[in-house]
C-alpha cells in the first residue's frame, strides 16, 4: 500500500482507488466500486472525481 500511495503522490492528477478488506493487486472480478471505476476509465479515459475507497464484496 505504501508504494501505491507514493506513486499516487508522484503522479500529478492521479486518483487512488483502494478496496478496504481486499487482498492483492487487482480490481476484477470483485464486484466493488473499484470495478466500476476501472471500467469507466478503460472505456472512456475518465478518472473518478476524487480518490475512492471501496468495500470488498462479501464472499
């Protein structure tokens, strides 16, 4: 997490999307707001308006 936060600070205009309670370094297919944010970015190039912390999906 520390390395991701450092990279976020270094990349002006970036957004940090984290999954509270998640494990590893991936967004898909965990059914959280991180998935939606990644999909919007990959299909439109639009970043979230602000940094996001999503909850890990149960199960």
